[in-house]
C-alpha cells in the first residue's frame, strides 16, 4: 500500500512537470502570434501593500505568478523586447519581491536579466537590496550587489563592503575577501583593505587559504608603507619621486618592502599611485 502511494505521488509530480513544460511552450508560441501592442504594458502598477492585503495567505503563490508573468513577457527572446516591456518586467519583479522577499528566484532573474538593460541598473539593485536585507543567511545577493556597484555604478568602495560581508558568511567563496581588499586598496583605502584581510585570516580555518591571505596582507602592507613614504617625500621635496628607489636614496626608507605576490611594486610617478601587481 505504501509502495502504491509513493508511486502515485511520483507519477503526479512527473505529470505536473510535464504539464508545466507544455504550458510554457504554448504560452511562448501564443506570445509570438500577438501584436506587439498587446504584448507590452502587461504589468498593472499596484502598490505592494495593496497586493499583500488582497493576496492574504496566498502572497507567496501570487509572487510566483507575477514572476511567471514576467517570464511570459520575456518569452525567451530578449532581443525582441521593447523598453516598455522591460519596464513591465521590472514592475512584476518589484511586486514579486515585495510579496516574497525570501524567494531567491526573483533576485536571480533580476540579476540575470534586468540589471543589464539600459536605465535599469539602479532599479534592479534596489530590488536586490531588498533580497539582501531579508536573506540574511545567503551570500548571493551581497555578491550580486558587489558586482553591480563595481561595474554599473563604478563604486568600488561600496562593492568592497558588500564583498567583505559576503566573505564572512558560511560557504561563501574565500576569494571574496581578497577581491574586497583589492577594491579598497584601489579606492585609496589601503589600511581598510589590510584590516579586512586580517579579519578574514582570523575567521579562516583552511590552512592553504590562510597562507594566501598572509601573502596578500604582506603585499598590502608593503603598498601602505610605500604610500606613506611617497607622501613624506612629497611634503619634503614638493614633488612626487621619479622612482620608488628615490625613497631609499633620500633616506626616507631604509629599503623597499618585499613583494610576496610579484617581482616588484608598480609605481606611477604622475599620479603617485603604487600597487603590488598592476595599476588599474
């Protein structure tokens, strides 16, 4: 009897999945036959609070429906979607996120589709911030936001903050800490990058990664020493040094710090910037 019940449950799931696939196929074909005017503007701009009231205990189900509706507008052919269509998709994502901010699929499609469209980056990031606020155990929304701040808003400092938060979470890729430190150092806050790396070193149990972090800490510390020496040279002589060796020749440093990552530190005498790998 138990075996029969399990079999029928399995059969029901298979049939349900088959029905969903067939339905999506027919929806896609149906959309192709519709005039463009009927395809666009399919999102009703209703406030999230109103949707929460009318959906009641079914708000999660409504969130799923709204996301499916956005997928129908998308239709798997993004090159044919108009600007009005993308705005409709944004409204549907926003409504879905407001109804169920714990639903990761909405954040996933926001990052995969919406953020790349002209004029949509900041709108998409606002939705991802809602996901990040509620999914406190998940590093993925933080990673999405770090990427978007760095690439779409060119805000490496904010990107570093999200990366470092993500790096401290369970199962997050350890490389996030190094990326955060690089962003901070490139932003001009080398001491913050050192602090980040040291904190990550203390939290890490993996000995191999701890070895990598130690080298990065040493490299960033070398950059910091050179930055301070360059500043001292500029105060003393009124100009930037032509080379890093001038810091030693003039007695500001007794020796250049060792570089554990590359052969030598890279220096730009025009800007005064120094880096342990390459100047960005």
